[in-house]
C-alpha cells in the first residue's frame, strides 16, 4: 500500500511545485513592466487629440467638461488612472475604449512620457 501511494504523492508535489513556479514567473513579469518614454511617441496620438490642445480644451462628449492636462502628472497616477479606465472602475466612454486597447507596457510607456512633460511640452 505504501509503495502505491509514493508515486502519487510525488506527482502531487511535482504538480504543486510547477504551479508555484508558473505563478511566481507571472507575477515577476507583471512587476517588471518599466515605462520607456522614448517608446511613447508612437502611442500618444490618441492622447494629443484632447490632452494636448493648448488653451484649455473642452469636450462635448459625453458632456461638456474641461479636459485635464496630463503633462507633468506622476507616472504612477497616470498608470493607475488608465488601468482604472481599462478595468471599468473609472467611467468615460472615450478613455475606457482607449485604455482597453493598451497593454500594460503601453500604459507604462505613456505614463513615463507624460510624467516627464509639462503643460507646454506635452502637446509635442
């Protein structure tokens, strides 16, 4: 009886070890996303249309409001905001659609870019 259980117990431990290894690789990969501001210029076209307009742009969809300037904001704030739009915790039809189209790397790159800008350089 003991001999027949040994292979089963060994197999269970091997499977659990494999699952733990895969989980740690996945969380390590998620933690390794680092924003590259030099990779952002090809990713910010959607942002410039509203956030890069000088003079205090107001949008009319879904309602009239002042579009916030994001140049100079903290990268962590921008990342958190975009991930909240992507997840659906923050509500705005345009921002939610844009955020859902972005990968974690895209978000990190855009956040790194805008965190190094100010209100006058962000439109470039």
